């Protein structure tokens, strides 16, 4: 099944599905803070393996204990179900 951009009603549901993520233009965005650089980098390594397995990669940055993540589907020029799936999988990696 081909991946399609999210429509307006699907985008409006994102805050319910992913309450800790925000929409910035055509990106899902999340800022995270960890206890240390090692913890932040370890988290990024887990996300990197997850992203590679899905062949869908984030735009992100890391400064010491902070990680900033943006997800979008470049091929479609906006948000798609791939971004929602990856965001949900990233959330599952975080401690409760």
C-alpha cells in the first residue's frame, strides 16, 4: 500500500495520538532532555537502529543531554503515516 500524506483531519488527531509531539509546518517535532550526554547518545543509537529498520530517518540534533527530533516524509513533501509510526516507536523507547 503506497504511503500518502496526512490529510487535515489526520493532522488534527496527532495531538491525541502523540501528545508530547508538536507540529512545526510539515514536521512532527519533539525535544527531549536526558540525565547525561551518554544517556542521550544511547537513546539516539536506539532510534538510529529503529529508523534504519523502517528506512525512515529523522532530522535531529544533540547538544549534551538534549535531543531534538523532526520527522517528515521528504518524498511526499509533508507528514505521512511513516512519521506517525516512527514517532510512536520512538515514544516506546522512552522510560515510562
